[in-house]
């Protein structure tokens, strides 16, 4: 009888009657690989490899023993399942945790992680940038309209415009109403008249640069 080619990869130790199987060269006892031996007859030894690259015929595990462990393995149905092999063969109790193989549920978990760590944060960033751009556009438009209102209307109409703006946009008025203080030098005229016995000379006020305004508060 010839057994089919079989291989098991362990993520931890393979316990035989509670004792880990070890590499005879380096004593490694985790992440071992067992495969059908060079001659796939049931009574012959299985071939073993350790993570450092050593290989040997393992006399404690025959090809038939390996085949029994392969048939007794559990497969993963969900992403958080653990693949193992355990049981009793010829009076030897064995247990080993296997390297997990791919299962369909891994796609769901990977997609969920990608959404939470990549897509969702990127979408939030784009939304924030969009909101900021909208606020900037609203403020710029409001400033332009507000400048026109100030030039074409008086303070009463301007105050009504501000109230309407706040009601429509939910934001503060784009440029606050300011109180103009007249220049103390020219009394708001923007110019000074220098009189003499001969003639009068009108010059721009140097304090307000001809604007007639001291400053804004």
C-alpha cells in the first residue's frame, strides 16, 4: 500500500504524549514541517524539517501516523478559528496547532480592516476638506456681498443684512460692522486748509493719509 503525498506545517510544537517533537540537530521544537517520506510506505518514517533548514527521517512519526494526523486535522471556517490536529494513534496522544490556511472569511476580515483603517479615514478627510472649502467659499462670497452692502446702504440696512446672513448661513457675518472714528486732526475731512495773509492752501491730512478716519475698532 502506498500512501498519498501528505504535508503538515505546525505553527507551534507537535506534542507526542505531552512532549514536543524536536530537531535532532538544533533542538528546534516549533514551526516544524512533516511530510510523507521519500518512500511513501505506511510503516516507514515521515520526513521532517525544522525552520533552520535541517531535515531528517523522524522515527517517532511514520507515514501512516502522519496520514492519521492529516485526516484528523480541523480546518478554519471563520477568520478567528484555529486549525489543529489532535487524537490518539497507536496509544500515542498527539496535538499540534497548524499554520492557518486561507478561508473565505479572511476576505471579509481583510475588507473590514481596509475599510476601517484606509477607506473610512480617507473619506472623512475628504469630507473635512470639502467642508472647509465650502466655508471658505461662503466667507469669500459673503465678504464680496458685504462690501457691496456697505457701499450702497446705510448702517440700518447693513445691520439687517447681517441678521439675514446669519439666519441663512448659520455663520457669523463675514466682516464685522466697524465703528469709524474721525481723524482728530482734520475732523474727518481728510484735508487741512493752511491759511495765511496772502492765500489759503489745502493739503491732505498726513495723520489719516486723506481718508478722514483715525482707525477702526
